[in-house]
C-alpha cells in the first residue's frame, strides 16, 4: 500500500510533467555540498535589491552571511543537507524572513527568489514579516502600493482608510460627519468589487453591490504593513473574487529576539492613543502580541448646541389646517430639548493581534492567529451636512415670499389668525406674539445648525481566527489553513422610545460569518516554483431591523431578522513561477472557481512577464481575467410587494412597445457574476539606491456588469404575477395616451447583468526614501495639521459672519490632526 508521502510525490511528478516546458536540466552532482542561491526583489517595483545583507540560519544560529550583487543575487557555497532560514536586511526595507528552505542530500544547487517591502520613513519597526515567496513574487508583477502602517500612529491619521486615500488610483468616500462610514473604490469600480483581505484571506462582507467592507473599522494597530494590489490578479491565496483589486492587511509576526514597545499619543480635541507591542521567541515558540486603543470626545465634547435652523418649524406649537408648524423663535421653542441638545463627535477604536508559531521540528510548524478590530462612534446631533447656510435659507425665504404673491402669510397666535404681506410670519416673544420678517431678516434669524437627530450611534466589529500548518516534504511545502471570520455592523439612528419628533429607531444590524480552508502544495526545481491546491469558503449573512417589514409590506413595531443568506465558492488552482534567467521571469496562475449561488463555473487565468535589461530598469506586462460574485440579496427571491394598480403612473415615454412600468421590486435568481479582463504595462527606472520612477498603464474591460433598473416580468420566470392583477395593471395603463399596453410593458425593479464598461488610465509615481531616519523619526514624531476643514457652511464667503468651526458646527475631513505628539519607547 502506498503511503501518504508516496501519493504526494506522485502528484508532484504529474504536476511537473504538465509544466515540463518550464523546467531546466539539473546540473551535475556537486562534489562539495550544495550551493544555496537566490535573488531579492523589490515588491513594488520588481527591481533587484542591491547590497542587501542575507543571513543563512540553521536551528536559529547564523552559519553564513552574504551580500546581494547588482542583480540582487546572493550565493552560499558548500552547504550541508538540512533545513535553513534566510534573513534579509536592506536599508530602507523591512527586515524579512524567507520561508524555510530544505536542502536534500546530493542536490548540487537550491535556489529561490523572493521580494521584500520598502519601509517608509517613520517610527522604527521591530517585527519582521515572514514573507511567503510566492505571494510576494506575484505582487512584483502587478501594479501595487505598500503602506507602512506606522504612519497611522505617528502622523495622527484616524484610520488606515485615510492613509489609503493618498494611494494613486484609490478613492475613498465618507460623509462630513467625523468618523462616519468609509468605503473604498479602486480605479472607479464599485467599492464592493474590491476584495478586503487579512493575511491573504477574505474578511467582511463578500458580494458585489451588497453592504461592502466598512473601512472605518480598518485596523490601525498590530500591522506590519498593508498592500493595495490593482487588477484581477489580486485574488489572494483563497481566491477571493475581485475585478478591481484588493487591500491586504498584514499582521505582525514573531521575531527571533524579544522586543517590547509602548506608544502613547496625545492630540487636540481630547484625542488619546495608547499601544503595546511585543514579539519574540521562547524555545520553539514564537509569539507576537499587539493591543492598541484610540479615541476622542470629539470636536463637540458633551456640548449643548442650539439647532437654530430647526426653529423654522415649531416643536412646541402644533400644526394648523393640515400645514406644518410655523417658524418659531419663542423661548419655549428655543429651549426645547428637541431643538437644543447635546452634540457629539466622539469615537473609540480598539485593535488586538495575537499570534503563536510553534516549530515542532525544522520541517513542521503550526501558527495560530487571533485578530480583533472594533469601532464605536457617537454622531448625535452631528449628522451629515447638518448646517443650513445663510444663502441657502435666504433663497428659500425668497422663494416662499415669491410664491405668496399678493396673498397673506397667515399663522395662528393664541388660536387667532395673524397675517403678514410680502413677508414671512414668525412666532416670537413680543407683545403682538409674532413678527413679519423680510427674506434677509428670516435668513439671519434661522441659518445655522440643522441637527442630526438624537441617539445616533454606530458600532462595527471584526473578529478573525486563523490556523495554518506547514510541513516540508522533500523539496516542497504542504500548507493546511483554516479560518473563521465574524463581522458586524450595528447602527442606531433614533432613541429607543419616542422622543418628540425623534424615534423610536430605526436600528439596523448586519452579521456576517465566513469560514474557509486551503490545501496547497508548493515545490521548486532549479528554475521553477510550482504550486497547486484547493480552497473553499462560505459566508452566511443575517440582517435585522427595527421596525421590521415583511415581504408583503406589512410593518411591525419590533426588531426582526430577515431570512439568512449565504454565499459559497470552491476553487482549484495551479500557479507557476518560471525564471530562466536573471533578465527574464514569468508568473502564471490558473484558477477554476465554482459559484454555488449562481451555479456558474469561471476559468480565471493570469499571466505576467517581467524583463530586466539591466539592474536599474524593469518592464512588466501582465494580463488576466477574474470575476465578482453578486451579493446573495440580489439573488434571493421573496414574495413581491405589488403596488396598487390604481397608483401606477404612465411611463415617461409611450412610443413603441418597450415602455416599462414597475409593479414591484424583486431579486433575480438568474444573475451571473460580473467578469473583467485587464491588461497592464509598467516601466520602471531606478536612479539611485533609494529613488525610482514608475509609469503604469492599465486597461480593464468589464462584462455582465450589474445595474439596477426595470426588466419585463417575463425575464424572471420564477415569479408568476396573478393573471387578475395583470389585467388590472393593463386596464390602468390603457388610460396612458399613445400606449397600447401588453404584459410586456409590466416590469420588475431589480438588478440585472446588462452593461459593459472600460476602465483605463496611466499612473506616474516617484519614490524616494532616506538612507537614515532622524532621531525624531526613530523615537517620536510631532505632527502639524495638514487637513483643513473643507465645510464652509456659514462662512463669510457664503454670506455668514463666521466660519462653521467658529460656530461650533460640523467639520469635514480630519481636523483631529491639528496637533499631535507620539512618543514610542521600546527595548
């Protein structure tokens, strides 16, 4: 009977036979041990890293040291059989440990290629990254940007998403409320078409045109870096579907030696930050732990603000004759809790990363990782754009007066009608009980804060657990990995009980649970690195809301959950890195991915070629295909909520037989995944060891893009509209001039695959890193404000006497960076 090892060796033989055209003939048997050689590349540029120090380690002890040459190549000659580690250090780069390297008896040469990330000028990083050679090399063939996450703390960014805004090709979107929800778009694609990864596996909501990952909960602590990878080649190890690209958060890793650091930051608006980080190795156990907390009481710390623009409608005097309550400047209305209440902009964020790596032997290891990110914010009274400017109120008053003509503007004072001509009647504490105001007087009295509602709270949470086992078998590495991810979004947009015009609710709750596993085998020959494997993932989604609405439109005053939704995919992959020479290399990947939800199979290849005519120049050509899975809510059928036939409006155009009229909203179980093909060309030149220039051109074609609109009811055959209801709709539409209605004119409002799109652009970027960090950069930074409030509501330029900041109204952008000091102490 064949052993498990024999079976694996047989599989490798078959896989190598399929890529025999990449293989090179092995050299003659060496007489004096094995030569270990390799090449070190820059992850972002693909250029060789010159003069890097490479240490060869065995059983944790250094046995040899070498330097890379102009081609980034190093060699260790005459090495005995065994398992080695390679530690790489280079000025301006993160210290990096390459994967375990097995050397078998009789092998003349063992070679490998890997890539390392640059380290931006900033706080000293104490934890090196255990770089998976394959993932790093694949990144060198794509357009990507690496983010040194130290600047999140040292330069007082609120969240990692704010740093990503500075990356060319990345667009983030948020509101004018500080700390509000944040989405991220790559190259103009919808934010939900970007994959969000943690150490290579998907986190948060999956599915195009669903809820998407909220970057307000993106981590700020416990990271060694973050990568933005552009294009369909950014699928990660788990084959996460993406047509735009991916953002990969990389957590810290154990170090050979023990390190501990404590960081404290303090800034304006009562902002505080505290963080702890410790890494090291005890015997066979490596560890890495990080905990960080940051927050502020906000730019309105427990401040009570008069919502002056809300006084345009009385909260204490009732409406009359079916009209809205009148504008009201009486003391009762001004002092009302409905118009004068505490305003907040406070938030709190916490991160935790815990990692243990146990080496059972030089060839067998197990790694366990726990990750947590939470975000809580209070935007009570500080909602989106909650300020009405003087010009805005003036224009509204002018329109109101113009609409009156010669008619009086009448209100009730103590139950008696009182009228104003060519002006607006306002309740006020004067003997007459009211005042007639011109448009300018009205605008002066009522421009200002407009409220954001009371009890506007929001929380986000992301917890992730990962287990990865690796086993060296011969010249290959077998990886078994499993992970579980939980993500939640909880928003409260009103008090729990009725409070004047506010509440109760509504509340929203989204819960996502994702499970996945990976089985892969990665093995190398003299010129090739081949891997094959299988991945699987499944996500369940539970959404709840208050008040709760059934599919038939009935609403109930309690919290209820919608039916559970799920998304599942299975993927088989083969990848190949071929390096026939130091001037030329290629990376190819071939994915077969099966969608359980849409019952479709997608073949997604990607091929990249890299040419380096000399150590200072590189040309990269890469192209591929990928897909983006539709959100399960777009597929899950529910009983339609039909509109009343008598209330159906005539279509905007009645010419031709294609005029459509919506009778209900419905999901479409026939949706297919979106697909995209892209082509990228990148040219890079290095002027000095620390300065380079990159020119990237890209073009992407999207097919079967998802759009919202109307489709004939016959296009969703799973839903049958009752014949009697169809007859009533047609009877109503027959009254539309020029339309001879048929069932083909009746439509569902839904999402469908219909569009194609092209995205193209050119990115020119220059990079320069200092040779040495200054003492301030090494041990602490004092940051000055670089963001200025962009919300000019009420500013003098718009007719108001003071700025929004002086008025205590809402600020847009990141004013918290006005003043900031961080101090880091480490051993």
